[in-house]
C-alpha cells in the first residue's frame, strides 16, 4: 500500500514538472528566434528568463525526487540540502539575467534598435498564454504538496516570465501603433526591477535558512 502511494506521488511530481518544463523549453526557443526576427530586447529578456526557467524547473524536478528519499541530509527547517542548493542556483541565475538585460537596455538607449511591433505582439501574447498555463500547473503543485523553498524558487521564475510577457505585449502594442522604439528597453528595465525585488526576497529566505543552520551547528558543537 505504502509503495503504491509513493509511486503515485512520484508520478504526480513527474507530471507537474514535466508539462511546465516541456512548454517553457519549446517556447524559449520560439521567443529567442522571435527576438532575433523582431529585434526586441523585451522579447530577448523574456526568452532569457524562460531559459533560466528551464534550468530552474529541471533542478526543482530533480530536487523534488531526491528530497523524497528518507536518507537525504536535511536542514533543521526540513528543507533538504539539495533543495537549498537548487534555490541558490536559481537566485544566482536570475540575477545574471537581470544584469544582462540592464546592460543591453542602457546600450539601446544610446543606440535605438528598430523593432517589429506586430511580430513582437503576436509572439509575446503566445508567451503570455504559455506562462499562464505553467503558473497554474506550479500553483497546483504548491497547493497539493506544500510550499517548499524549492517550489517557490521555480514559481518565482515563472512569475518573472509572466511579467516579462505582459511587458513584451505592451511594448509590441505601443511600437505597432506609435512607432516609439524606446518603450522596448524601458519595459525591459521595468521587468528587471520587478524581478530583482522577487529574487532578493528569495535570497533573504535562503540566507535565513543558512543562518539558522549555522546557529544550530554552533549550539550543537557547544554541547
């Protein structure tokens, strides 16, 4: 009886991570190609976030499987060390993406790029639909299996994508109707600031968990 339940849980994890992983991986390639075709930085930044999501979801999937094993080393808070490591990798990846987008946006203010508004709007709208599907899947995962640091890290990436897609759609609409190109790097910077706030929140949680572990270790050795 117990073995069947464990197998079902594993299949459930497999299902809830596989669908978002596959959807995002496929659409990250579509957006990367679309950013080259349309010349949009907002779309390129969204593609970058999607590729970081692919890594985040793959690692979260792996950490979820590892964390189910009873012999896995755990932090005092109940978080497995694999999940903690995955969360740190996710946070670092997101910070690198943010830095890249900010540097590129500043360069575009100095030398504006021509962007195809209609193509950008169509691709970004499809990206928004994909991100809504993925966010729903991951929200279901959190609701049914509890909000682990690992699940939150993966969900954070998708929320970032959702914001990126909304901003990219807005940039496409503005460019299509007005031809005002600076909206593309402006919205890219806006996405980056929002993502930075989310990421710093995750970093704070990671440091809180690590600080708790250090105090526990010191107290343990003191005894």
